[in-house]
């Protein structure tokens, strides 16, 4: 069973050669790869319970996969470390953390040094799409800039995105995969010598004396005093309160994508997704690409909130989407074994009798994002010249973050040098368009022609996206430049399409097929985009043809699977279909129907033991009782229950607690918010003492 | 509805470290009590910034007696009232790494023992047995007072608040007092942002904010706040029991101290030198490097513990470092309980009972001695050694 949970083939990601090493888990040898995190190595070996909570012995596992919480703590060579941030070492002895860790006695005082202080014209916190784009603008104009990022490479969440991006080809690399956009931006930035980049460097606090405390490269503490600060720290995921929500196997989409697309491990065999925004929909697609079954997706609203093309992709691959449904519980003893969902009424209350339980080993929570804006708020409070860009300012797509970053870059330039060029008005317009939510949906129209070659555009919702219009070798697909939210229109006739397949392979939504009537008008050939590993489908295989809405239209045999020159990793599958259904074919089923079958009996939800503060194990019931007693000051609720005082610094529970206030009908203006205090992440005391870190001993902060 | 203001036996200004336990004690004595606070809930001023140390190890009989009583209240709270306030009897150790501190501490020790404190001198070896994590290099010894301890200020104030209400005390939050009404030299009542209340007795327990309400009625009290920063770490298994206090001065700081809470976290705090006066409680970048350097010198193992959160709070200081407790001579019925100099949390429960005895006229001879030391009308010439 060794390493059976590794991703060894992936349609988009290349699997690097890595050096195998041996580590030990509870004394038993496991194989791992040099350079991977402890959490990746454990999950690759099918280990999901990393320890037990000191308060109630509840099993703990990976949750944020981002160094923000402490759920994944293990003992590595007797030291307590975060498994998601610490790299494996040959023969490392790893054991579960059961209860509180202990510190070994060390009586020789270490050598300390003064903390370096640095003055910079511009400091950018966060090297994702917004921070990178701002840094590039400042780079172009020769402004001395320091860009810091807590990860081991630039790109932020772009590096986890294997799908092609939406947006405008002219403006923001639409049609390019997120991972490749990250590399391009990183490369562009590297040419500017006036921009310094510190990777693996975490901002810990913005202080009232206008210094920013930075844990640099995991090894030292530095105080940086910027003339101008740009906060481009992205977003954090919202979480949900439901029974079983802290079982190992329940985590957010960010954690999931990190494990799958960065660490190349399969944390799940059967995944259930809660939340139908773009994040949840895309995570479902990434799961399928990684060979993980997606049992279903539940969305509380009557329609999913994400782009329709993302939704359509999932349903036609065979993933059922349950709209107007909510999760009642994750069930299991040591880890997730099943999920129970139910339909909800217009007041979002579960309707008795509609409960369904699905067997699954992971529940992915993707119910929205909140800006990570605390540094910005503090900086403004302290009177600093501070700006904010990307998701930290407003949650939107990465393409919008790129524009937001560009605008922030030039805004800062103007701040420093008022005579510099003004920001082009068109940028603001572009930023607005890229930020727009999905608009009107039109019925899918099937052209009334059954001869020649006809492209069928299964993209019927107004979204900011235009790569198809630039891909057609004959320029036959039209989207007006001035507002790329318009639905693409095929401008040709039955003889104008050259069947070059570039639109099929290049549409980020995989929403264009071609129907070719030329050889056999009764059984035309249909070209379908396919983004799975080539070895998963062969010529001669029988496939189930699916409509846009996920209905089975019939079966067919694969004629051929082709790659397109100049196209990057999307394949095109050619099948034949009867002319009655050919224009409706939007895809092929990837996942058999039995994967999504509900259990014959549902697992009832246990009493209200829902945890809201997972660090301190505080239940929704405890909070609710205080609210009903009349408590309105979050600081007081925190003091009584400890909710929000744990390792993650209330990053997860604060929105959940406000939600309970809303459920209880308390207007939020009656609620005193809790004070926000440094540090952003827990940091070893020795770092502040200026102790030179022995790299072999310390946890690697990446 | 009557136009007459509501009337109380006692109005306490400030639901903090002093006012809240005082309200409990007053209500237990059968008095009708109203507590007024400008903030949204109990302890939101300076109480929640206290790190939780509770000691009777002081240098004068007033604070020693008050804190001995406080320790009794804290340590028996769970038995008596049921709530866990995380009391931990870990003791206090004042370490000496230099002869100066050895001298200071040993001189005080004689006094402290004379006042009946359970405190003794441990030499380097015994101290290391007690605290194996201590840096032995240069360690001369230190005082050890095993009956001192710590508890959670957050849980304690909530427990006092809850019990005070059980006994009938009323609390009004988000209601700042705007005026203390004095007629013919006598307290008549108070005016707040929301109304007027009449009372013959006002206990002034508004800590760092004490001065502003007194000026309009012509009373000058020498209290001004300075600020200290503190922090808490992740919880770890028990490393050591006592609060460790190092009174050596260093660049930028006077003493510093740290302890391990009942639930495993290390809490620590440092005294800036020179003092940072004023009401600013926004976090500074100077604190963590300054304190961490000193901590790893005294306890090297702590370099590995993760710091979780930092904050800054106010010490309502008096010129000599001793609290101000006593009846005002300028306004009859005005009882001052201010200027706790950062020790309001440990003084509060004992002081609350003393305030009740003052109001109910049941003072003991011992109380008289305490009140003479803490009198608002003393000379303020001495200097507290163990601030």
C-alpha cells in the first residue's frame, strides 16, 4: 500500500523526479520524497489522523495546509511542528501529537543579536496575482520595492490552478493556465533589479511605530519600515458550523488544491463538496483530474454562484449538483466516513424527509472567501501610507486581482512621484468588467443547419471571458472588445469553419464543440474537449455522451483522441453521434453513476456538538447560550469560552460566531467586535531574540 | 414613571479589577449597588491586559495583607462558587544573577518574613531543582514564595461579575459617568450619558482613567498611566511552576517576568525604562525583541516556544508606586480606590472587601494600618521596590 495515495499521472501537471527517502511514523518506516512536507508524506501513505486535541482527545488532521492553524501538529524528532510547513528529512521520526507538546530542557543561553531594521520606499506583502502585478508596474518605473511572500515560490494561489483562466486575452492572459500565469509574472518581475523578493517570508504584524515585523526566510526576524505599504494578502476561506466539521477529512478548497496540485498527493478517494461558487466547482474539476471521485456537490442557493460553464463541466462529467441543499453533518469516528445533506426551504431550514447520506472520505468546504485585510486595517489605523489590492480589497477572480494590482502599482508610483503618468482610464473599466459577477443566462441555441461544420457554443451566460474570439483561425467567433461579458457569437456559415479545433481545445470553460456533417450527415462527427490523462481513454472505447445539463444522450465509440498544435495539454475527443443528438453533445461522462449513489439509509445528525472554534474546541451551543443570556461583546464571549484565542488567531471562528448572532436575530450593530492583535501566525520566541537558527533543527517556513 | 433618579446605597465607577470584586462584596453585605462602566462589558479596560500573576510577596504590610486575602479568595473560588478561574499555586521566584539584586531581595526578605509571609531564600542549586529550565550561569539564588500563584483575569472577572449580579448588584455598560454630583461637600449622585442616579457613596475605581472625573470637582489625584506590553505563547506541558521575576535593569527595560499558566501557555511582560506615559495601547515593534532576548537568557529552552499573541495595557501609576485608597476629604461619601500601579488584579478581591468594611463602618485595627499606608493624603515620597 506504500504511496498508493500519490498522484503519478496528471493531465496538466508534470510529475517531477524526486529523491525517495525513508521516514518513520510511530516507529514504522514510510517512504517519502525529499523536499516534501510531512503532511504530504503522511497523506501519501494514507495517514490522516495526525494527533489528538489536548482538550477532548478529538482526532486532528490537515485543515488549512497553509501554516495558519495548528491542527496538523506532529512531533518530528521530538519537536512539535506544523506538518504542513515542515519538510521531511531522511530517517525523521514522526509521531502523533497527543495532548500538549513538551519542551526539552536546554540551559545554555543562545547567542542573541539585534534585530535588523530596514527602510524601504515600497513594501508589498503578498506575491500573488495582485502583488506581483503591482511589483511589475513599480519595477518598470524604477521604484525600489520589497516584495515578500510566505510561500517557497511566487504566484500565490495561481500556482494551484491547473485550469485555463477566464478574462480578457489582451489584458490578463486569459486562456492561460493559472500555474503558467504565475511563471510568466514571476519571469517578468525578475528582470527588474529594483524589486527585491523575499520568499518564505511571513509578515507577522504592522506596528503602531509603522514598522512591519517580518519572519524572513524562516530563519530571522526583520523590521521593515516602508514609506508606502501595499497589502496584497489575498483571501481566506469561510468555514461552516455543522456536526463533525472538525473530523480529519473536512477541509477547505485551498487546502485541497495545495495537497493535490502542489504536493501531488490524493487526500481523498471519494470527495463531497459543499458550495457551488467558482472555488468549489473548480476544486471538483481538479479532483476529477487527479483521479478522485466527486460524489456530489451541495449548494444552498437555488442556483450555483459560480460560472455556469464551470458547473456544466462537472455535471456533464457525471457529478450531481444538489442545489437548495445544505450539509447536515460529516459522520465518522476517527475521520470522515460519510456526509449527510438535506434539501432546505426558502428560509434555509432543512426539510425533514429529504436527508441523504453519501459514503465519502472527505468533505470540501467552499462557501466563500473573506479578504485578509488586517494588515491594511492596522496600517491605516497607524497613519501609514497604505494601499490594498486583489482579494484583500475585494473578492473576485485572479484576472481582476491582476488589474487591481496594476492599478495599485501606478497609484503608489503617483504617490511617490506625483508627476508620473496617470493611470489609464481603460484599466479601471477593465478592472470593473473582470470583477463582475456572472450575468444573465440565455437558453442554449442549436443552429438549424445540419451540413458542413458547425461550432456549438455551449457558453450561454454573461461572464468576462474572450479567448475563443481570438482563437478562431478565421476570426469567426465574435465578442465585442469593449465588453467581453457578451456571449460569443459564431459569425460564419456551415462552410466557413476549417475544423481546426482551436476553439474546442482553447475555451477555458470547455464549452465549445464542433459538429462535422461532411462525411456522414446522419452520423456527424463531434469534437469534444478533454482534459484528462491521455491513458484514461482510448480509440474504440465506448463513452456516454452528455448534454450541457448533464443528461445522458446516448453512447458512442471514440474515433480518435487528438492534441492540437500550439495548444497546451487539452485534448480533443472525436466521436460519432446520430444527427438528432449531435448538436446537444457537450461532453462525455467521466464518472459512473454508481459513484454518486446515496446510501439506502441516511445517517442521522447527532446532537448540537457543532464546533465553531476548532482550536479551542468551543461549540456553537456554548456561544448560543451566552448570546441568549444577553452577551453582546465578542471580547467577553472570547474571555469566557476561549473561542478565538487559539492557534489560528480567530481566523476561522470569527465569521461563524457572527453567523450565530444573525441566526439568533441580533443586529450586528449591537455586537462589539473582538480586538485584533498581533501575531499573524505563531512564531518561535527565539526568532524575536535574534537567535541564529540552525536550519537542521528549525521548522522550515515555506 | 417617576422623575426622581434611581437611588443606590453605593455606586461603583468602573467594572474592572477593583470595581467588580468590590461590587460582589458590597452586594454580599446587603447593599444596593450599581456599577457603571463606559465599556461594553466587565474588565475591558486594563483587567483583560493583566497576565494573571497573584502574589502577596510585596514589601509593605498594606499590599501584603490585601493580597493574602485575595489569594484566599482566588484559591478557594472554585470550591465556594463552582467556576474554574484557573487558579494555580505555582509560587513566585525573584531571581538574583548579580550581587545588587541579591542584596535588594535579601533585605526585603527579612521584612517580608516579619510580616508573616511564607517566603525563603533558595540558593542556586535549590532554585535549579525547583526550575530545571533556568540558566545556571551566574545564578546566585532567589526568593521563593510557594503560596503565591496565578489565575485567569478573564475568567476571574467574569466569575466576580456573575456572582455580583447573583447577589443583586446592577451593572450598566456602555454608560460613561459624565459628572459626580457634589452638593455642600457631600456626594449626591452621578450623572451619566444616559441619566442620573442618586447615592450617598461613590467608589471611584476607574483605574487609568481616574483623573478626569476628579478634576471638575476640584480633586487632584496623582495617577497617570504608563503602558506595558505582554504576550502569550502556545500551550506546552508543564515546564515550571513559579512566576519568575528578574528585577535586573537592562537597555530599555527595568524588570520582566513570566510564568506558565495552569493551561500550559507562557505569559510574559516587561517594564519599559524609561516609562512610556500616556494612554496609547497600540502594539509596538520594540517589545518582542526586547523581552525575548531577556527571556532566552534566563530560560534558554523558551527559544522554541511559539508566541501566539501580544497586547499592551495600562498601569495606573502613583508617584510612589503604592495604590491610593481612602475617603476623600473634599467630598464626603467619595471613596477613592485608584492607582493600583498594575496590581489591580491581585489586589482587587481583598481590596473589595476592605472597601465594603469602609462603607459599612466595620474596620478592623489591621485595616486602619493598611489605610494609613495607602492614604490619598500621604506624602508620596517613598518608592516601591517590587513594582
